[in-house]
């Protein structure tokens, strides 16, 4: 390795560590984030991410069971035919979205007011 190669490796490693630190700091603070649930484009409920709970959303379109755990939210069961919402990974960052189109359900991670 040449002297310039070592410098490039150090710079890339420093940038990666800074990016990882920023991601961990902003993603792990569940105290100021909420899961905003809408059905048919109307607000249904808002749940804080800092409390572990399970909620079932039952509407005329169908039923979804939503789990809030360890600062994230996930649909753990649904009676829709394709179950794409169940296979979607857990949402935990501001701006993350989980959608169940057949049930017109949208879960969005937002900053708490």
C-alpha cells in the first residue's frame, strides 16, 4: 500500500463512522416520535413509539393488527388477500410508511408535537 491509499482508507472510515453515528442518534430516539394511522385518508389514531403495545384496527375495509415494540411499528397480521403490509419491514425512522391498500390503511412515522 502507498501513503495515499492509507489516507483514503482513513477518510472513508471516518465518513462512515460519522454517518453511522448520526443514523443511530436520530433513529433510536423513540420518545419524540409517533405512529400516525390513517384509514381512507382520515386520521384514525396516533400512538407514541416509546410504549410497547398491540392495536387492532378494524374498519369496513378489513382488520390489521399493529405492534409497537422497541421504538418501531409493524403490521403483524391482516385479513387482506396479498398481505404486503405484513411482509413490510418495521418502521422506525421519521418518514417511514407502511401501507395496506385493500384496507386503505397508512401508518406514518412522524415527530411528536
